[in-house]
């Protein structure tokens, strides 16, 4: 049992939980009432930070209240840090003000680009995986760390297209960025599963090539088959994702925050809670294998 | 290259002209020989899925 780091004056009001491994959900407006009802089953919450950047005082007070109920991750989708284009300082300063006000335990972003040359993609896109994009990502993570005042967790993304112009494979590219930048690793296991299926590699073998020594958090989600696996967050995590979770827990030295992401087609909250109970069991089994190989 | 890809993903007319091989020299400007070769080998199925996914998302169907 440890105090929550970085919570400042709010620390006393944050529930203290077992820091070994924690399990939770991505907060969504449609889930808010049920999440509050089931809060005793939830160790950690994640909020999509971009939804709150322009929030008014009342909405910010609501977010602040949630941040004091449970350890919180603020999760960004709009910075586009994995890019050879320098990140917009104005976006970082806006995020910095929200992070300072909310005092989340972590903030995170994606290993993606979202705009270039005046074109807003409107989604996460994989840049060409090259030494140039490694350098660009590291420079952007450093800019973000300087302005926001703490290092982000960086998440691997799913992609339907193997980014043209790549000279590094996905694992080598992710590893180079995480190890060079000092960022924590947020490993999304459905993204890993989707890319492995879509581009013909073994996801479990890929774990051995990823920087799991830097893993701090895990995302679980689901998707659907459209000729390739689409990571849509509208379906339950498949069995393959739970299998990967156990393998991650077996390999990771540090405690993990395991977060289920669901963006629609919501089942009953009890079903979501059962899913992270299943995740708890997978992690526990993986930890046991780690202790007794 | 990122700017070219971003436009390829979201600009249907640009993408159709790219796939038809009718982009102008100005539109190819700034790309290296390696990048041009990579674009020549682009995964066309993935490109179509990517652009369809982006269009669905823009239309309000979450899919990431």
C-alpha cells in the first residue's frame, strides 16, 4: 500500500489501493453513473484528455472530483507526437494547464501522427517507421515533458496500413523511441494483436522485442473483422488479448495499470467489471509464472 | 512524406489521382527516391481500409 505519487494536495482524498497491479476502465459520459455505482471494483480511471481541454468550470470541477476519487490517467489523442513535425507548443500549453489543475497520476499519448502539411487526419496514423521518425518522436516527447512537467506514457497504435517508407519494423521502432525518450510504455494489447494479425507476425513473440521493462500501463479493447482487424473499441476484448495480458505480466518487472477501453455498444457495467476481473486473473497467473518459472 | 500520407488518407480526389497515376510533378515534390519507391509499392488494400475507416469516424462512427 503506497500513497499516490503526484497527487499533491489531493493525495489525502485519493483512495489508497494495492500498488502491485491495478485494474480499471476508461471513463466515458455514457458510463459515468454506472462507474460511480461500481467504484469499489475500480482501482484506476482513464479520461480522454482532449474531451476536457475546452471544458467549462463546472465540467472541470467534475473531472477534478473524479481525479480525487481514484488514481487517474489523462489520455491524449490529438498531439501527434510520433512525427518529424514539431508538436504545436500551444497544444502542449493547453494540456499542461489541465494536467496541472487535475494532478493525474499519469498522462499518456500515442505513437502516432495526426496531422502534417496542413492536413488534419482526424485519427491516429502510423508514420513511416524510420530513424527520422524516432528522432522526431523523441524530440516531441522532450518538448512535451518540458512544458507539461512530467514524462508521458506512450502507446503503440493499431493500423490498417503498413506505413510506407518504413525502414524499421514496428517493435524496433517502438523500442527505440521508448528507450531513447525515457517515456513509459503504455502497451495496447488489442493494437498489438490487430497489427500482428493484419501484417502476419506472432504477437506473443513480439512481446520479447518490446520494451516491457518500461511498461507502466496496459490497454485492453476489442474490434471486428473487416478483412483485417479493425480496433473499434466497440466489442469485448478477444481471448487472444487476455492471453497476451498474462504473457505481459509474466515478463514485466513493474506494477501495471490495466485499463479496459470501450467507446460504444456498451454492455452492462457488471459485464465490464467482469472483464477486468478476468484481467486480474490473467495478470495474477502471469505473475505466478514469473515467480515460479 | 507525412504530409503526403496525411493527404492521401483524407483527400479522396488526391487518393484517386494517386492510384490512377495522374498526380502532377508539383504534388510529388519533396519526396526522396526511397519514399517514391515506397509509395509505388503501397499496400492499396490497407490504404482503402484506412481511408474508409477515417471517413466512418468523421461521420460519427467511432472505430479506433
